[in-house]
């Protein structure tokens, strides 16, 4: 097995078990490994892969397959995808069993309340991390703000907002 496959296996397995509360919390760390440490993608490619990943159904971290593909082709995509989903799935089966067993425990409630602020912080960290791969112009800031407002105030889906943003890019970023 090549060193790249082993690195993909290690990085995405580690990210898998650290990604509690949703995949958005591990995006800054994924970016560090993919862009800075191993140079599997550029910052721009990473942002593009994230965008593509948001357009398809499924979890946010599905774009790990694209990072794996960028690093080592189709086998890299398979390794990264398996490493991203198998370890956390096995852990969740075990944790779910324990959580159900201690359903009425006050300790369970305290754990959930303690994790919520951490997850919010991790999500905001991922927003800033993804933003590092985009050009900063008046137009891109306006599009980002418009998408934020529309996502909060309307029921427009994320893929539709991404599509509208792409159209805005075609029109205003030539």
C-alpha cells in the first residue's frame, strides 16, 4: 500500500472519529491536512470540492472522496470515503447503545448541554476555513451576505442557493 493511501486512511479515520456533531466541525482540520500538510489539493480546489459536496445529497463530509481522488485517484477516493465513514459509524453504534441505556441519567443531559457550544464553535471555524479559498472582493462578500440572509429568512434549499451563487459568479465575476 502506498504512503499516500496510508496517509489518507490515517487522516480521514482520525477526522471521522473527531467529527461528532456533524462534519462541518472537522473541515478546518481536513483543510489543514489536504492543503497545507500533504498538498493533496490547493485552497481553491478544497473550496470547490466542498461546494460540489454540498450540491449532492448526503453528509457534508462526502467531499472527502473528492479530496482522496485529488490525492490518489479513484483508489484514493475509495480509501478516504471508507476511512471517513466506517470508524465513526462503528463508534455511533456503540455510543447509541450506551446513550439509550442511560436515557434518564442526568449525566447524559449535562454531556449534551456541554457539547452544544463546542459544536457551534466548530461550525463557525469551518466557515472561516472554507472562506480562505475564495477571492475576497466586494462581489464575493455581497454574494456571501445575500446567501446568509436568504438561508436564514427563506426556505430556499442549500443546493438552490449554491446554484444561484454560481449564476451570480458567471454574471458578476468575469
